[in-house]
C-alpha cells in the first residue's frame, strides 16, 4: 500500500511544487516507510520486483541534469540498498 501511495504522490509532480513532492514522496514515504520494508524483505525476486516498482514511479525529468553516476540526495539510501 505504501508503494501505491508513493506512486500517487509522485503523480503530483508538475502540478504541485517539485520540492514538496520530493519531500513527501522520497524523504517521508520512501525513506521512512518503504525502505524499511525493502530492507526487511529477503534478497530475491520479490525484493527486486518492489525496487523496480519504486524506480518506475520516479519522474525521469528529476534525473536529466544529474551527472553520470550520481543521484538525488533523497535517493542515497535506496541506491545503497540496490547496490547490496
């Protein structure tokens, strides 16, 4: 249900101020709740599927001006999880 909520919040990108959407979606929902669930899910197909769904929710335009090999500050913990 948190993944569905994250998806719905991120749909507001472009309608509500970007900083607000990123704070609510990434800092609050992803980092506080969803990431805890992902960290407690055993490695395997289920965890990979959940991570893919999180990535699919993220607006592509947030990444257009980033340097190669970098990410949004709010996604650092999620990226560390992906690397593990």
